[in-house]
């Protein structure tokens, strides 16, 4: 379970964030365009529905198999990486993970870190942690670099700057990098390239995430298009990879279906430009590559999700982002509104395990339950049913056993519990039900016109003049 | 108890009384939809690479050095990074000596720390071999060695790769299985499918984000 010290003191202000996002037409236009683009791209990669369904089932089995032997595979991964010369570290909390990274940084008296894209490092808030200790941590993924310049968090797990248009990036580069204003995307990318190339060159340490950690061979696999991941893991003398404990797969061949699902689902590509498989630090006769490679394995609430057979399916996630691309809620409010590292449907089921339900109580309810996320998930995570389960955990009495989640009962209300008890009684007692319906229809004029959030955008419901049973009897008689 | 023991302890406790999921790996699903005959395999690879801005050229094991010289000349590049310790590096150097070309060769023959500035800021192009190719995804398989280190295919803005047509396989599974990857991987195995790119600004595709801006694949039809 996560260390409570890392928990924000106040619940994440999802509702207020969502209202603000909905009031920003530029943001909504940017997201609408981006999500349509990504949905089309994904669709074009899966022309054969039968192949897609078989592959999803296969991906699900590969992930389920890995989780069904997770402790064994983690030990095997640790042993094989160590045999290859990679140093493996374990951390239960983000504080521990940051301290491990900082320890490596201190041993090398490092001042400059260049980072490839890593959501786990976002989870750790590594940039801030190291920044507070005088270490400069620069993002090298173009989208991450842009959001870092804006002092924001990524708005999407695959495309961090998806909430911005070219004009906004042009203005940002003009303001922060002292270059001429241009909306030419090729030129903007070249400005980023020129700025970051010097940083790769100077960095003392490179940090990356991991897409899959392969137990069989002791290999860290990373996918990317830009080459910044390869740069970050090859140029600096030290490479630190950070990943969650769930990212392990059993065999090398297991990555083939997962890669196919990941790249096609995420950005609609048959494969990314680079698939980088790192198995050891530089060997004695090699001329480049880091002298040291470290892997930090982070728990941060994952073992809590793992403890429950149903919630464990959350850990199947391969971080493709397809669920957010297809989510009608995410599309309208964007990633920042969630106030969490992982936004969208998958974030709503992952984050409560990391931060506890006390602070994330609104997230499982921020869903229309349309089911799109579950239908597109490449590894068949039943996101809607897990959301429903988390809603249930949030309203269970805080002391009820078994206790599955930190923050269980965060939305528990005695009043609401009494109302539902009364509702059950009403619907299971025919006499009481008939009396209540009679009263409801005859006193319909007393229905208030304003019933809170419901009537902000809708007219208030009004009971019919007669109950359905009465109308049926009128038409059909007592049959 | 340390963090490792505590994490593993929690995971083990959660699995008590459960049986591991069986391995029912579906090879057919990863190979059958991705089969190409001898006539179409190379065409598929070229089509996939060119769709992502890679350039491909069919040539032969005798003629490829001349194609490299032409490609560099067309771009006004007068310097090429090669590995003198490889057969293709030696063949190319021999070709230059024979033709009296003015092209300068630069050898990756010392640790990167000794010439990092030159590699990063004064090396416009490189030539490397490949272990093979994958038709299904249009990928080159790179297997960096002490002779042809990792950065050769990443830092110079123009990367030229040699690919033997006979080393192209239909799909990743076939390639991995045939080369017995599970028995041992190098420091850094790679699949490269086109030049570096990004769509991070308004979903607009731009090439040359951090790695090579151009990738030319010379496919040797007789090798």
C-alpha cells in the first residue's frame, strides 16, 4: 500500500477542473480534433475484426499469465538482469524510488539528467524531487519537453502535449527559447531537436521508462518514434530505468503480440520507429552505451490492486491510451481535469490504488459507463465493471471487512445508506409500493423545479398523473 | 525485511491457492496473417518503409558502394561514418580508393567519449549493416556490435543501412525464432522502421525529431 505521506491532503478537485475545461472552447476543439485523429488511425490498423478480437484475447492471456506468476517472474527478471550486469532496485513507495534515484545521482555527483518518456517518473514527480536537490531533470520527448516548458503535467499518456495547437507551441518556443515565432511544425521540431541535442550530449545520467521487462532474457524493452529514448539510454554514462512491478512478461516472444496491440492501438502504427531492447550495460569491448544500467521496480499501490482477483485486471494495462482516445468524458474535458498522472478511464481505475479513494473518490463516478473504453482496450481490461467495483468500494462502510482499498468508504454516507434501505423496502413491499406510487402521482404538483445539479442543464422530472399499473389496468382490465 | 522481500511477500500472499495461467501461445495468429511469398516479401518491406518516409533502393553486393556515393553526393555530403572492421566497411573503403573519390571516411574506432563532440556535431552520415529485415512491419533489425556501435545508427542525420534480401523474413516471430533470440541478446537489439519522427505538435507528422532525419536502405538482391 502507498505511503500515506505522499497523499495530497485534499480530494482531487475533479468536478471544478471539469467545469473549467468545459468552459474552454479552444481546449475542447484541440481535444476533439486529436481524439478523432487517433480513433481513425487506430481503426485503420485493425481492418480485420476477427484478427483484432483474437489478438485482444491473446494479449489478455499473455498479461494474465504474467500476473499469475508475478512474484516468480520478478525474481527471474531480477536474477537475469543482475547476471547481465544491470543493477536492480525495489521500491514500495515513490519516496523510496526517488531516494534510490537520488542515491545513484549523488554517487556520480550528477547535475544534469535527460529523461525519455516515463509515466512512472511522473508518478514519482521525479523532476521536482531532484530539482529540489539541485539536479536539473530535462524531458527529451518532444511533447514532454513542451509541457515541461509550460510547467504543466502531460495531458495524455502517449501524446503529452495533445491539448495544444501549433500556434500555442509557437508562442511558447518564442517566449521560452528566444526563437522567431513560427507555426511551421517542421521548424518547431527542428528547434526542439537543436535545443535537446546539446542536452543529450551534456547529460550525466539518462532516465527512461520501460514498456515491457522480459524475465526470460533480462531485457528492458522501450518503444518510441523520436529516438530520444535511445539517446537517453545510450549517450549518458549512466542509465536509470524506472517501471512498475506489473510490467514484467514471462518470455521474449510474449512481447510480439503485446507490441502489435500497443503500437496499433496507441497511435495507429504497425510499429513504432524504434523498438529498443536493452539487456546490459556497455561491455568491455564496446565503444558506446552507458557504463551502468539501473532498474528501479516500483510498487506504489500495485500490490494492493494485485491482492484482489477482480481489481488485479487493472494491472494488465499496456499504457496505449486507447481508452482515453475513445472516452466521451476525456474527449470533452481533456487530461488535466483529472488532476492525476494517469487520466481517462484507465487512470480512474489505476489512480485510486496509488493515492487511495480518499483523494480520488470522484474519479470512478466520472464516467458515462458507455463501455467504449472496455470495447477498445487491447488487453480486454473490463474498465466499466472495475469502475462500478470502485464505486462500490467508495460507498462501503469504512470499517467493513474484507478491506480491499485504502480509502474504502470515502463516499460512505449514512443518509444515503438509509435512503437506499428505504428504497429496497419500498420496492419489495407491494402495499407500501402501491401507496407510495399513489402519493407520488397525486402529489406531483409538489415536485420542486430545482433539484440541484440535475436541473442545471435539464428540466426537472415530473411524475405522471397515473401510475403505469393504473394505466395498464385501465386499458387491459384486471387480466 | 527489505522492500523486495515485502513486495514479493505481498504478491505471494495474494496468489496463495491459485494456479498459474497456462501458456497457450498462439503462433498462428502472429504468423499466418503476415505471410508473403518470395515475390512480394521485399515489395512489402519497401512499401512499409517508404510509407514512413524511409527510402529504399534495390541494388547488388557489387554495386551498392556506388549507390552510397551517389546518395551522399546528391545531398552534398562529403563525409561518412563507417566501421573499418566490418566486411562492408572495408569494401566501401576499397571502392573509394579505386574510384579516387573525394569522400572522406570517418571510423568509429574508439570509445565515444574520445570524440563525442565530433560525432554529435560534425558527422553528417553513417553506414551500417543490419541483421535482417521484417516485411510485415517494414523493420530493419539492428544488432550493434563493438565494430558497429549503437550510436552509429542514431546520431548522424543521414543513416544508410545495408540489408541483404535473403535476410528479410515475413514477420517478427519468424525472425526471432530463427535467430534464437531467447538464447541470448546483445547489449542493445533494435528494430528500426523509418527515420526518427514525431507527431507531438498538433498531430502533424515531422521527421528528424532526435535521430536520423533520413534513412536510406540499400537492399542487396543477390545477397
